[in-house]
C-alpha cells in the first residue's frame, strides 16, 4: 500500500501548497506564512473518517442516483459507496494514486490513466492535473482530460474544505447571483431551480447551514469570496464553460466550509445538467484557482 500521506510541496515566496499524489491528487494544505487555509489530513486515520477532503472528483462529482445511468442506449451500474442513500458518490479517482510527471519549485504535474477497468464506466481516459503556485500566491489548478476511446459522459469537481482564522459563524461569504438547485432528501436535483441572491455584498455566515448546489448564471463572474477579519479567500474559475456549478457545505464542526467547483450538477449522468460528452480523442481543459489575500 502506498503512503497515502506522502506530501509534495511547491512554494513561491511566503506561499506553500502541499499535495497528496497518492490520495486523489488532494490539495492538503495552502499556506501563507503560518496560516493554512485548507482543512486537510494529519493522519491516515483521518482519511478513513472523511475520505473526500481536497480530492479531485472524476469522472463525475457529487451523487449518482442508484449508482446507475444510461448512455447511448446502454445502462451502466457503478459500485454503491453510500449505502444509506443507495448511490455512488464522488467518482472513481478520489482515493487513487496519481503519477508525478514533473516537479519544480512552484509547479507540480500529476497524471492518472483510467484504463476502463470498472464495468460501470467502460470509457478509457487520462487526467493530468497541473498545480501552479504563482508569485501573487494564487494557486492555479489546471485539469486536462483526454478521451482515449469511444464517446464518454464526463464531469469534474474538486472537494476542498477551507478554513480561515475563525469559526465559520464569524465568516462572510460572497458569490454572484445564482440559481439554487432544488434537491430531494437524497440530495438529488428535482429539476427545479430557484433564484438565489445575497442581500448586500456579503452573506453573514452566523447560523447559516449549507449542503446545497448552485448553478451560476451566464454573464456572471465565476468568483466566490470568503472573508474573515484578517483575510479574504477567493475561489474562482475564468469561465462558466469550465465550472458552472458549485456545492457549498458547512460541516457540523463549523471549523471549515466546503466550496466545491463542479462542471456539472449532482446526478448529471442522468439529468444532463452540465454534463460533458467527449467524443473519441477529444481533449478538454478545466481551470480554477484559490487566492488568499491579507486584508
């Protein structure tokens, strides 16, 4: 068994990012001096308790109802990894080891070849993740997907838990006008959307509880901002063509907040909300970034 907590460090000035190549290419830390803005893993035992912190989610993020879908007149069944809800969760790569392709001071490139070994997803592809830590402290995450076989359904996500210097109740959150994706009891979209806009520049997070998906509207800047007294943390993507959906989750501990960029909505293999269909040999690039700024 590979060392799940093997850490690769990239650095630029006072900023450091720590990546776990052997566990879902997870971003396990993003630091400015002594401040770490990622709630990551300190032990393998923590991984067994919460498997999805900071990992890459592919070939689908979030939930797949009944772990089944139909594509091009064929029905496929994936392993159920959330038995209580009878569904498949967070794709197939979240706990997989990635190969280190290149590493320099401020940049790391990881690679994963999915060889269509799961009967429920018989589509061969490669995924290359490029982490670049810029001089400004912005951590850019570029994902390159290449279809190596027949047409395939695809979705991508990232599952970071962000922490600042205070409890979540003391944070403020800003994001653009969006549509709230209405979910059923199993957190599967019902097909209905409700407009959602923050009253003012920031939403005060005190007593706010989220486990919700939002669809960003066309024409809006794809940017989320988390604010504390000391810092702003910005999560953004250059285009809605990359990440048009976000999941927001506030864990019961209230020590961190998950803001998850996704190319598609939950259950997209069935409902088509944001689903990407890649043709044979098609390549796609998806980019997002995080940036910590001292106020």
